[in-house]
C-alpha cells in the first residue's frame, strides 16, 4: 500500500513546550496586505494571495460558531467538535472541553484551554 504524501492541514495549535505552567497560546497569520486573519498553516493569504503573512498570538477568546459533532455522537465519543470564531476574525476547528452534550449551544463565548491528550485540536472551554 503506497504511503500517502498528503499532509493534513491543521490549525496552528500551541505546541507543547514542556513548560506546562505557561498559558496556552493559539497562533494565527495576519496578512500584511489585506489585513485578513487565518488560523490555518498556510504560505499565502487565502483572501488576496499575498505571502506577507505575519504570525501573531490570539487572545484565545471567541464564540462557538457551529457544532460539528452530531448530537448522538457526543454521547458515544465524549468529544464535541465545533468551529470557533476568534475575536481576531479567524475560525478554527476546536474541541470543547467540559462540555456535556447540548450544554454549549452555538453562540456561546469560549476561551482557549490547555491542550488535552485525547485530541489534536485546540481545546476551548465555555466562559463562566
Ligand atoms: Zn491578504
């Protein structure tokens, strides 16, 4: 079976640094030409195609835009996948932490939480 050369495009999640005391950081790219933000690991701006992307750190605050895990799978898998729109204007696929099924509706304010071992996605938690 041939080895696939496709590399999945992952959000720019904070890589473990070994220092678990530091707050989690979500990085994104801001285009120097059109000013748009993207959370994807990319070489060119998805809006205007410019290569002048600057890596910046997000505040980690955002809103649940859409829940991607079907309600019935939230019970079986335990992980709730959603799209989070960050205050900086980009969207990431994320895992909701401490989310009982149905308790975090779309539109809920969330903030970045420490990485979790059960997921490769950035983890968000509902604001108190
Ligand atoms: Zn651009």
